[in-house]
């Protein structure tokens, strides 16, 4: 799973899981981008719904997610607020590196869809680093709404282009179909499954 998935999905539920199943040891590997579970000999993974292979069993572990474009007040002190995605071409952006190369920021509003290959002084492979760089005024960053909500509420970050970031499917736990699923995997699926409220 990505580091973001570990922080957003696994860690909040880990204490309860460890207490309920003290004999199960989770061996977690954090990676950027999709992983072939079978080739990597992993029992399961957590990934954004859009990247899961069709032959996998997928279980929702988060609600829909939204991305947020954010920058610090110090960054915006001498720059205008972008009103549309193409305005990002005039801004320093902190880029997230994925296995296929830098992530191209995707936006959508109504029937309009725009993809921007942003540029800036920093390319990293972890959204926590994106957020820290944005807080330090390096440039605009793109992260999950939940990851930056506290900073936005405290006015340490300013959110922009909010009307251009629709919800995405969110994270799913996925694993190969098996005749006999290991008991430990069944317990983890049950613990991480998003409950309907």
C-alpha cells in the first residue's frame, strides 16, 4: 500500500486489530503506485479503486476521496490565486512522482476535464513531503482533502480550485480470489471493511 493508505486506512484501525488478533503479525510494505500482488507474493494490498486489476476481489475501506490543491499564505502573499487549472502553469507546483513518471494533475468540473503537467522546484514520492513543502511555501501541493483539512482549518494552508476536484472512488483492499482464504486475511478484511452507517 502507499504510505497515504497506511496512514489513512491501516493505522487508525491497527490498535483495535492488534488487540483483537494478538497472534497475527502484519508485514506492511509501502510503495508508490500499483503493485502486482501475485508477482510480489503479497496476500493483499490497499489501492485506489481505479488502479485495481479486474481479476482481484476488492473491498471498500474508505468512502470516496477528494484531492485538494493547497498553498501556504506566504506562497500566496506575492502570487494570485489560481481560478482555473490552466492558471497552474504560472505557479510553482510540488510534483508527486509515480512509477510511470510525475503525476499529471487531473481536474473535472461538470463536463469539462483537464489534465495539467505541472512544473516546479520539487518532485517527491510521498504526499506527506508534498504537504510539508507546501506548508513551507515551496509551492502548490496536491494531497487528499483529509490529509490537509486540519491545516486548512488553521489557515496554515489555503485551498484553491475546490470546484475542480470531484470525488474519486477511494481506497479498496484487494486480493486474489482463493478457494481457501487464510484466516488472518479474513480477519483483516473484516477489520478494514468500510461499515455502512
